[in-house]
């Protein structure tokens, strides 16, 4: 019996977005990152194209964080003392993109300043040739205050600026427009809200080729299924030709997975949770790998081992010998 | 192809007789379209209509049930490709692979440990579903003894991996009284295996290297009267299994292709170059049915079981946040305590507003069955009694020492009752809209 | 428990109340009234009073600003007496007595050829009895029943009240009495005697629509079938809560249920007095009353505890009430008049919708029809003669002007339509009555929102763009706002504004209604674009501009000729049910056939709601005509740059 393999005829395509600019394009990056362009669901090569691999970013901070898991502290060790060293270590670990998150305060507890973040961004740009993304600490006023100087400092580098949210996007988008950068648009696990923010941002005049959409996801065990399905729905809508859902998707499994009890806590937990180190790494890897399956184009990770494992999986999923 | 509620309605008697316990034929039709009721609940349907509806409502993937001496596993009956379209109904079974060439005592210990494994996840007990026992020794007696040893250590359902008919028979002798899954019939042995499976009334795995051969085999087996089949498409690593399993699910659900409308068995740990836990995770998300794993390791099994639970959660239910007291911006015992419901969007709105306004605070999220503040209040799910109960349950009194609690402005009406329910607490009424929280706290909170 | 002395100004009344008494309660015990439109939930801010001396504990101070608080203002329904106090109650807002329904009262046409003998249950007959003799010694009742039976009325129920009068009436009429019967099968069959007399009766009936906001009545001549007069009055329950949920809650407190029952009776009394003034027909000559209303209104009217309506699984005490006698319900009609409450469908889709569907003709039409009745709640019916699906969406009263800072009902002084200049952003508006504006009514809000959107004053999420080059946009007390009228042109001497919060409220209301459409259509598997006619009932519908309503995504983007505004369909359907037994049966059938969908049951409503919470909608493809205007507008702007 000949079984006919069902193939979907998708009419839409995910937009191609390029982060980073080489000297040729007015920047100083040694490599750029292009994502998106898919014309089918993740890795279904038999019915469409997957022109670019999902990218893996490593999250670094402008200073050594106070509240990260000791497992992560141990892994990065000395490198965490300077953003430049950390960025280099991330590059060596195989990252495609450096995702720099600014802190509310400096290491000595002072308020973070535009001068400080300019310096940090400059150091990171000098330390690595990888493309860069920079996000504020997550408080509207302070984000705006810090992201604008970052955008200026990195002018021409086509960095990804975050994080645009429904209540606070105009300043960041304006900074991206003025300095030729891209923006990350983040909405809380809802298909419509994702679309709406993309519309609002693009209404400000920034080309859609410069918007990366972060649909938000929970960690494994903490709402991953909602993010997973929102991503699937967004991707299906994109492939069906719904223009405002055709942005590449960025998710942050690293931050989500490393803030849950299962990865944070080693003692006083049920024995059936198993070995802490292994469990913590599994938590990040499973969160990330599941989101690769639901269509992520950029995944932000924290542990180099996770990056290695997820990268191997993506390699296998892209190996189209046939 | 599934029929819409309206299409089904047109085939029903349209008498609104209520014998199905629904108020109208249309209500019944919509439930039937959603596969939430069965056709037989309508006693008045014509034979002709029944025939048309049967084919539209029969599940595209056969439900396969295994049971051990204790415990059952049901896999199949799936109706959609993506969980948001309805839900994924039956979680894939996770089975631990053991072999009859292992030291019997060591095997018994391993089975006992894996059998006893259980972990609590939000009040749900998660555990391994059973064991897949493989005859690698080639010795029927030996296999039988091993199966018996596994049964002695666990009452969970089994998969018997016995490529030869005589081995299969031996294994089944040891499992009398339960219903294991028999692995596997192939192009060579299918007739003998079919007889054995039929005699023992157990489901049978069909192994074939490609889907054409697979469909030929299932056809032959169905002709021999076997209905309970499971497919082993011999799909290798990440990519091949993704393509093959996706194709099988599409064939069943979208093309209604009956010869391949059965659950899939897979062996993610046996694939060269694949990370067992990541491939298992892929099979959980992407259409696996029975998943045989090689390693028993709680630190890996726990997250996999959680993933399976998450993926198989009903997405039609409102998105809820776990009730509890949440910390925002590292609060102290002097930070404000706000209360809201566990509807995720409501929670996000409040939490984001407090967070981005830079306030350290505590957020008491009460169990309002996933409704927003006003809806929950209107429906009686967010009242003083419930708020007080959760405030006590989650230890609000230990988190803050000021004994003040801030109610959403929309339910200011509850303030009096809440003061009665929480003696010694001062109930404050916050703003009605989340966006005003920052300025509200600025004016009223001086901690 | 300690008690405190409270003096209330300007009446100078003093009462002694225990610690923890609400100011509103103190006022009631002093025999004074403080209006509580939100039912005492501390939501509306209209019960503000001024504490002149002493201290009260304020649980909530919503809608009061820092200056107000400084000068002693407090919400009466949220503030507790905890010591002696002197409190001023400002002059209470009087509800405008000029009603929309009356403004536009127009001749109501007979909806069909009316032949009372065939369709009317109220029958008048003159009987001819053989006078008794020594040989024919049947008693009076048997004689009367015999005569009625000859006309086909058997059995006939006769109350003691009438039995007491039969003897004299029969003789006074010389054995040719006039009778008035209530015969479920017109012309014959079992019947109930309502009146008997020596002179002929001219029967009248009343079609009564008890709305959450307005009570409307038609006085109907049951011989001609014509409406002799109509009258309306704001439902007196409004002061105890503006929406059904607030009233349900109020009914659960103390003797709230009985109070609400009394308030609606007082309103009915006022309506009947108006009708009597206009027609000379006194209430006790009304022999038949047909009543429609949403399920909560019917419960409160019958004094049935409504609590279960709002709690899952949302089960009312009754959907199909039996008939009652006016005297049982303590109503001022003829004591033996039958009071017939029309059947409802579910807790949030009531008899007003069953009657409305009849009046709209949806249930007899082949065309795929969308019927909406937007009042204080929004109810939707989708279907045709073969099937009907219905749902309710809690749109809230934003389109009636409630929950909007400068919102008001459609009365004198309300801005009813606005135009905004696309370059200067300056508005032009029209005011009801042509005087200075006092606020904005529902149609004005819809038109304003549409104009602000089309001209780009607000973005698609409804946020006011503060960076525009005009003083009309600014940061106000409630966030960003747009000034529609400056203080010097308004009647209130204050700027009339539309705030971001108002916009959010309006967006939620319109999104709830549109989401109702989408969920009904999706769940049955039809496309909204295939809807052949949209019938809009309710007072709301009459004044809105279709184009504006489509622009903001309140109504689906269909060709304008598919929209029809039907006015008060509930009252019209009730009138039809009053006239005709057959149509009354049809209303029952409609109620039975309609399939109710509970929107809170799953996620699909929420999804549709967030999709609709955008201008005009997240999926602009559903609004091709808006995409066109809006797209052109955007392109023009680009060219200018």
C-alpha cells in the first residue's frame, strides 16, 4: 500500500531578521545573526524551508548578580566579575548572541547610571565580535533612562533593545529608530497581545524586519504549556499569512528555569527530585528544548552545558541528509 | 473531517425532547462536535444519520488499554495536532526498559526502586507507568523467569519485547491476568504473533521500516481480527521521529487514514547521538504513545513527568496562576500586601505594575478558579471568606507585620466583611485599575 | 456597644447609632436618603458627603481626590461612624425625568390583523339566561355556568369575590349579564370569570417591560388591539444598584429583596398614573398584564431570591413563571387580572430577549440573522427559523454613560455626536437640546472614540498620544485625556474630557459585545461575514451611527444596509404576546428552542475578548472597510512628511 504523506501548503513566511552589523554595514561585529524565514513548522523540511537555525543566546549581566543559583556562579566563576570576560566566556561556550541584562543597581548598591551602562556596553562590544542584545532591569522609568544611552553608545551595531512592553515601548522604539537598532516586544502569554504590540510598535514607523517578538513563557512545571501553545498558535497564524504574527520569536527559558525551586534549591526538597545539579540542568534543558519544538527562533540560556545539549539537538534536527 | 455543530444539528431529530439531558438538539450537537458526549446519548437518531455521524465522531486514533495486576495505562483517542485546538487526552506511557540478561537480583532491586518512585507535583502524584521487559537471551524459560521477577516487584502494566513467537508465548504465560503490550509483529512473523496476541487478547506492536509496509501489515492484522495495534515505525533520532510521528498524527487526524490510526511506541534512549531526556521530551510533545526509556534517574524522570503533565493539561481551562503569596522586588515585612485572583492575566497585570513601578510588595493570589476580579466576585469566587482563608493558608501574617491588606478597588464592597473575617487587620481599598497601583501606593503607603 | 450622635445637615436631623455604622445606614435611620447608584459598593463615588465635625473611618476613597479628602469629603457607603459627627449631605442628584423612550414615543402600529375573538384570551360576552321559576329552580351559579357552557366555556372558575355579586348582578341585568372571561383558548374551553356586570365591559391590557434602567408600559385596547398610550419611567431600583449584579447583591442584604420589590412597584404605579392621565383608564380596569424583563428583574418583581443567578452554575429560580393574579402580587390592576410573566432562557438571557426575538422576526426568517439588544447588559442571538444560539456578555453600562468620567444618559445637555478635525484635532459636537454640554452620552462616546481613532489622537490600543501638537491632549488626574469641551463652553463650568480609563471602559464594553458575536459564530461554525441581517434592539440602537460603531469594532463590518434598528423589541414583543395567544405560544417556543451558551465556561470567550480589545480589532482583516479608511489616513500622513 502506498501511503500518501500529507503536506501542508503554507502561504506565509516568518520574517527574516538580522541582528548585528559588520564593518561592511557600519558596525564592528565579526558576525551577524539572521533568524526567521521559516515557511513551515519547526524542522518539517519535507514541506518547507528552515533557512536559519534557532539561535542560542547566553544571558550575561552588567555586574555579578546577587541572586543566581550557586550552580551558575560556580560554572561561570571569575568571568562573572566583568561583563567583558563573561561575554567572552559565553562566546567560547558557543553562544550565537550575547544577551546583556542591565541591573537596577551597581555592585556597591548605587543606582545604575547612563554612564555606567555606556561603559559596560562598550566593553562588551570590544570583547566579543558576537551580535548583542541589551535589556533594561524591567522598571519602566529606569529602563527608558538606561536603554537610550545604550542605543546611542552602540549606534550602528544593530543591537536588539529590550524590553518593549504594552505600557512602555515608545521610548525604546524611538531609541532603536534613531540609532538603527532592533527591538524586543514582550507580551504576557497571549496571542492577541503579541500581535497588538507588534502592530503598535510598527505603527511608530519601525520596519517589521527590526522587531523580535517575545511571547513570554513559563518554566517547565510553571506554565510552560501556556507559552508553548501561544507560540504554536502564533507560528501557525504566521504560516497562514497573518502578517503581524510573522516576527521571529525570542524566549527566555534560562531566566525562567533558574528561578524555580527545583533548580534554585538543593536542600530540604523531596528525595524523589533526585540530584540537584542534574535536576537543575534538566530543568533548563527541557524548558529550552520544548520551546525549540514550539517554534523559538532565539533562546536565552544561562548554563553553558544547556547550550551544548540544545545545540546538539538543533544540529540533529537540521541534518537534512535526505 | 470533523463536522461542525450546525452540520450535526441538521442530522438530529430537532425535536428538543431533552432525552439526552441537554435543553436543545443544538446544545447536544455542539457537545457532540466537541466530542464531549457520545452519539448513543441521543435515543431518537435515525439509522441513516447515525451512520453519517459515527464515521465523523469515531476517534481517529484507537485507544489502547494496558493493565497490570494493579494500574492501567490508556493511550490514544487523540483528536488534534496541536493541544490548543482542544486538548491532548491520554498521556503517553513511560516505561523503563529491563532485559532478561541482567542479574536477577540487581534487576529486582532496580524494578522495586523504579516502581516505588513517586513525586508530588501541585498535588498530582507522578510516577512511571510500567516496565518494558526484553528477551535478549533468546531463552524462553529465562525470559519467563525475568518477567515473573518484574511482576513480583511491580504490579504496573508491562510491555513484553519478544521478537520470536515462542518467546512471546513464554512471556505471556508469566503475565496471565494482566494485559501487557506485546512487541512486535513484523513482515516475517506477523501471522504467528497475531495468533498469540489474539489468543491472549493483548494489543500488539507492529514494526515496519516504512509507512507503506506498516499500512500493509496493519491491514493484514486487522483482517485477522486484531484491532488493538500499536505502531513502531522504527523512527530513529530527533529529526526522523519528528517527521514520522507528525506524519502519522496528520494521517490519522486530518486524513482520517484508518490503517495507521494507532498510537506509536518509541525508544528514545536507544538512538545513537541523541540525548535521551531531550528526545523523550520531544516524543512527549510530538505525538509519542508508549515511550520506553533506558535509564532510571529521578533527576531526569521528575522533569520529564512534569513536562508530560504540562503538555497534557487542558488548555481550554482559564490560564491560572498557582494561588499563594508572591514576592515582588524583594519585599520586607513592611512592604504592602495586595490581593488579587489567580487569573493569569490579572496576576500579570498587577505583578507587572508593582514591579515596574519599583515597589517591593507581596501579592496574595487567591484561588478564584481562574476568574478575573470582577467576574470572580460576581460569581461568588472572590469573597471575604475566600480571601481570608487564603491569607491564613499562605501565612500573610508572617510575611508582613503591619497587618494591612489592600483590596482591588472593584471589590471595595468586600472591605467590611473582610475586616470581620480577618480580625485585627486593616482592610484598605486600592485602585480599580492596575495602572493606578503605582500612584496609589505613592500616596497611601508610608512604610 | 458604644453609640454616637450623628447630626445630618442641612436637615439638622440627629440620630444615635452604634460604632461601625455606615453613614448611609445612619442617614436611613434618620429618614434621609443618600443615592447609591452602585448599590453601596463604593464604586461610583456619587454618595460623597462632607464630614464637618468628628472623624469617620474611610474604608475606601475611590473617586475622591486629595483636595476632596483634605476638605472632609467621604464616601457615605464606605465610611464608618466611630465617634460623634456632623455630616453634610449635598443635594442629591435627581434623575432626569425626561426619558429617551418618551422623547421618541411614536405611534405603535398594530403588528398584524387583530381579531380578538380568535386570538385574545380576554373575552367579553353578553349572556342570556332563562329567569328562574318555581319549576326551574337551579341556583344562580349553576344557571350562569349553564349559559357559559352553551357558549363553549366549560369549566369556568369563579372566585368568591364574584360569587358574592352574582345574585344582584343577574337580576339587575334582567338575566342578561355582561361577562369578562380569561379563556386560554379564545372563544371557548376552560375559562376563568374575571368580571360580571349589568353594562358592557371595554377590556384593556398592559404590556410591561421591566428593564434594569427603564420600565416601559403600553396601555392596550383589547378590542381594537391598539396602543392607546405608552409611558416610561426610570426603574426606582437604580438607586440601589445600576446593574443586575449590584441589585442581586443588594437583594441579599437585610430586607433588600422586599425593598427592591417595593421600589419596582412604585415605579409601575407611577407609569400607570401617567397612562391613566393620558387615557382615562384606571388601573383597576386593566384585566390582563403581560410582563417582560431580564431574569433578574423578573425575580425581583416576583420577590424571588435572585442570588443563584450570579453563582455558578447560574441557575435561576424560574425561567417559565406560571400566571398569577394581580391581587397575589400586590399590584394595582383589577384584582383578578392575570399577570403573565413571559418565559426566559437562562440566568442572563431573559424574557425580554424571548419577546425581542419574536418582535424581530428572527425566529420566522430563513436569513442568518444576528439580533442584539444592548442595554445595561448585552444579549445576542444568532440564528434563523431552524436554530437559535444565544449568549449574554457583561458589557456593562459604559454605553449608557456609566463608568465614564463625563458620561451621562441621553438627556438634555448630552453631547450625542462628535467630529474631530484630522489636522488640528479640534472637535465639533452636537448637544441634545442644543444647549451647553454637560457630559457625553452613549452615542456621543461611540462617535468620539471613532473620531479619535480615525484621526490618530488615540492609537489602536486606545492610548492617548500625548505628543500631538494640540492642547486638547494632556495628562489629567486619571491619566492621559482628551478635552472635548473647555470649561467656558460647558454647562458644568468644568472641562468635559474623555480619559484613558474611560477609553479602556468603552473598549472593554465593545470588546465584550463583539467577542459575544465571534464566539457564537465560531462555536456553531458560521462566518460572521455570512450574516445577512443584523437587528439591533434596545434604546441604545436608535441613535448610534453604524459607521462609527463599525469603526471602533462594536458592530461587525458588514454592508450598512444589513443593519436594522428596531427600538424597544422587548416591549413590542410583549405587546404582541398580550394581544395574541398564538404569539404568546410562539414566545414560549422561542424560549424553549433557544440554545444558551455560557461564555464564562471556557477560554474561547477570553481569547475573542482580547482580540476585540483593540481598535477596531486585532485582526484588521475582519474590518476591511476600517482598514481602508485607516490605511488611507496613515498613508496621507506619510505623504505629508
